[in-house]
């Protein structure tokens, strides 16, 4: 099995021959914490977590661990449930804690509402999130409230990399002005892993799977290494 977008580190550890094309949540939590400390110069962070989401709770844990290792302090931790409409109570508590950044590891529908309500009560700090934010609908729903927000995601159409720009141009030529979403790129990387593995292996499925462990390929988003536990490197 090859998953384009299963970022939970535990997925590929449940059995043999399970792979992924995307990064893992340990990685994106660490990267966002590093960005907060080293680029935004944040010393204090608040976190707003979706209590019922393993994805959100996992990213919270990884961000907290990395932020603390870098010398940062978590000054407020609040929770919500996906589908909530009112976040002003949690946001007011966060405002009182005076964080430098606010980490919201959720999905775009909730994040858009949270961002609007945060700005309404005077929170001007940068809002940070993960790949669950990355959908065109986020910017449509959140509007100007997302100015000064940052996300970790798998690739960007604005990346000047020749490989990405060539792919985006070919995709738009074929499909019109459709947005080239990360799922498209990760799906391509997954299919590429299957295809190249099949080409360099014999017709026996076992050999194909074994070849995938040592396969190194150049994808649109990044260089991928299919190895034991199959996490993208």
C-alpha cells in the first residue's frame, strides 16, 4: 500500500510494505516550531487543538516538544471540537496569555472561523498551522483574517523550482486553470513509486515490494526515498 497523504507516523508501522509519499507530522510539527522560533523570533506560543482529532492532537504534541527544545514556552493550551461555531472563549484566554504566535493544527473549515474571531477580539499575532489548512476554500472563507498566517504543506505552486514550475504548466495546459493541489502532486509521487518499482523488478509481486525499499526517485515536491517504515525523507 502507498498512501499519498497519511501524515500520522504510526500508519507505516502497522505492517510490512506500507509506504507514504508525504512528510510525517513529527516533521511538520518540528519545522513549524523551528520557523516560529528562528524566523518569527517567537518565545511564547499558544495552541488551539481539535480535541477529537488524532491529527490535531499529534501535531500539538510534536510542536510542543520541538518548541520547548528550542527554548520556547507554551503559555496557553485550549481545545475545541470540529464544527464548533464560537471560539471566543478560548481566544480570549489566549489573548490574556500574550503569546507571540498561535498554533492551530486543524482543518481549513474551523481555521477560517477561528482566524476571523481571533482578529475580531484584537489578536494580531501570526497564526500557524499544518497541511490540514491547505485548501482554496480556506482563503475564500477566512479572507483578510489570514494575513500574517503561515502553514506547513507539501509543496507550493509559487515555488520557483524548475521541476515544480514545469509540472504546474503542464497540468494547467491539460486541465485548464484548476489549482494544482498538494493531493495531485502526492498522488503522482505515489503512482511514480509503483511504476518505477514495477519497471525495475521482475513480475513477482514480492520482488516489486522489495525493490521499493531501496528505490530512490525524484518527485515533483521532493526527493523521495522508500525505505523501512516508508516515511518520506
